């Protein structure tokens, strides 16, 4: 048996092979790209950390040098230094205050001979007078001196500034900060890297353990980035020479050994995420292959399953005679065959049309029966109404009626009129409409309808916005006028029903006429009434549907029959609480 003879199997094997090859290539390329990117980011970050350390150290030393010059030029410091003989007890309080203000690690004040008058700061050095011998000699010539003082555990970078009273040299002020373990830890937090300081090739301070110092010393003075293994971890390292530099007005001298900063980042730690990436890629590849296996089988099944469903549905229709039966489509239509889905949708659209035709036929039959019944009932009601009206006329002609009787006569007359109107509307709805076509003015019909509605109390202002260029159209003017009166009456009742806020008195109801495309005219009636609820909007043209207690629910039904019978359209839009718009479009010729 040939397993590839089945279409399902061919699709299955082809999809699986393509997926495996594609995923293998993708995993390889991703691994290479991610690894290269991580290496580049690590090296770039290390270079940036080295530059950041150099800039920060330079700015910090420039700050200390600038503060030292300011202190050396202060009058109280000069006054303390020029006591005769120089008194350390006078200088020390002043030096202590300025050392705390500057925040330096070392603060020294000497007299003109180089004797130390005050020494403050967290660092203590052996024989500072000897270390200051050369800087003091340069200071007498008006030069600042920058020097490095190695000591156990680090190195101090010191700037020595001369102090003059006029042309007389009165002593020096030396300000220094240390490159030691404390400073290394500060730079470690700043650069997120391991830091080591070396002087003349010997590591004096480091954030790493002391046992790695011999290996770190091999990195001093190297160029570029180098990889080094320290214990179980690999590091990338860069070396930065820390030049002696100060910007003094009287010139700068630099003395002492050379300092170097080593910046290291753990390559093992930074690239550890790659192992997780590789693992995730392997798991993803396996899951993708498994998913492809299932999907390819499902795709193969979608080729024939929809056709089988369509065939089964058509067989049931032929057996049961139910012409409205539909084909059930899968909720996940992406997996269905496009041609089969199109066939099923077309079939369902056909059954929807059949069902709609059946509903409309049943509705027409019900309305026809209702119309015949309404005609009989209306005629039976109208005869007693005529008798009541005749009797009421006789009562009106009588005299001497009490006020109660007069009121009862008025109520009976009003109710008889209302019942007669209802009977007329029912008969108008029940009987076929015949149209008497003639040339009429659209604007004239609107003005007549507004006058007819305006005679009723209480009155509501109606604003006319009529396009004066409109000519006459061929239609049944009386029927259109009746339709407009029905719409305006509804608008009037909607405006009077407002209780939340008063509408704009001048624009409570607007009647607008316009010429539209294709040789048609539009009439719009806009009101600022209570509006129509969304659930009721779709039923406003249904016979006998009304939201008013005294309404019959036939006004808009008759209106639509008139407008559509004349070849026009009528559309109602509404916003509850804001008002309703009714738009009628009529052809210019019928």
C-alpha cells in the first residue's frame, strides 16, 4: 500500500518536512544572530563604561582642584597661614571645615617651608612633608602640581595649589582623592562593572578578590577589549590610563607614577541568558513540529468535510421538505476550504431569502385579513357614531343646561370626533390607495401642512427652510400633504412631551426642502422632541404601534404607504432626548 496515494497523507508529509527544514534554518540563524548581538552589546557596554569612568574621574578631580584654588585664595585661610610663627592650632579648624565642605579624601595645608600645618580627611599618609617637598618647590614658582601618592590599598591623586598674599608666598593647599577599594566600589555602582586600579603596573585596589590581582596586572596598558578567565568565569576587560591633569592659571606640573583603571564585565554572567534562549528555541521547534503535524492533518480534513456537510444538508431538505434549513459553518472559518465556504454561504443566503419571502407572504396575508376585518368594524362603528352625533346636535340646541351637562356634552363631542378620526384612519389604511397625480409645488405643500398643524393648541413654532429654486413635481399633492401633516403632528406631540429641558423656541420643529441627485427632491422634518428609543425605532412604521395613549399607530404606516406608493422613500433617525429627523425623498416625475 502506497501511503502517499492519499491526499491527506501527501499534505501531511509535505507540511511536516517543510516545517522541520524551515524551523531548523530559523533556529540556526537566530542563534548566530543573538550570540553576535550579545557579544557586540557586551563589548560596546564595556567601552562605554570605560569612557564613563574616565569622564567621571576627570570631572571629579577638576572639581577638587577648583575647590582647592578657591580655598587657597580665601582671606581667612591666608590669614591663618601668615601668623607669625605659623600656628597649626589656628589653621586646623579652618582646614577641617573646608575639607568637609569639599568632601575630599585628603586636605593638607603647609607653610612656605613645606611644614604641614593641618592634615584632614579619611586618608592618612606617611611623611606628607616629604611627599610635598617637590610640589612646594613648584608652588613657590607659582605652579600647581598634580601627583600620585601610592599607599597600601590604593593611590591618592593630589593637586597642590600655591597661596600668595600679594607677591609673598605664604604656603600651599593640597586637595586629593583616593583610587582605593571605596572609590572602586563607587565606580562599580556607576558603571555596573568590576573595577581595579593599578599604579606602575601593580594592582593596588580592586572590587574582585585579591587572588586575581596577578592576572589583572597582565591587562595593564593593553589596547582594545580582551577576554580573560578568572576562576570559573570569563570576563571581558578594557584598560584606561588615568592621566595626571589639572588646569591651573600659573601652569601645571605633573609628577609621580602612572595610574591605570581596569574595567571588567562578566561574559559568563551577561551571556547566561543565551542558554535559556537556546533551550526555548529547541522547545519551540519541537512544539512547532508537533503543531504542524496536527494542523496539516486538520487542513487535509478540511478539503472534503465541508462538501460532505453540504451534501448531507441538501439530502435532509429533500427528505423533510424544509426549505429553510441552513448549513452549519465551523466557528473557526480559517480552517475551512474557501470554495466550500462560499458555496455554503450562497446556499444559506438562498434559504434566508426563502424564509424572508415566507414571512412577508404571511405578514401580507395577516394584514389583508386585518384590513378586511377593520373595514367591517369601522363601518359598524361609524353608524352608531352618526346617531350619537345627531342626538348630540339636538342636545346642543336645547337651553337651560346646567354646567355639568354642558361639560358632558363637550366631552361627548370631543370623543365622538376622536372616534370618527380613528375610524377614518382605519378605513384609509384598509382600503387600497388610489393616487391622483398632478403638478404641485413642494414648498406649497409644506406651507399648507404647517398651517394645518399650526391651528391646533397648544401651538409649537415651526421654522421653514425651503429651497426657493425648487420647481413643481408630478405627484399626488393631497396625499403628500396628509403624510406631512401626520409627521408634523408626531413632531408637535414629541416637542410638547419634553419635561427635562425646553427646546429652542424658534427651531423646535424645522421643515427643510432640498433638491437631491437623480432628479429627486427631499423634505426633512426635524424636531427637538423627546426622541424615539432604539428598540422602538424599527417598529415606528408597523400598523397599530404607538407610544402615545391617544394614538392609533396608523399615521406613519399610512404615511409610508403613501410615500412608497408614489415611488419615494422615507427614513426616520432619532436620538433619545435630542429629537427626531424624518427624511422623505420623492421623484420629480411619477
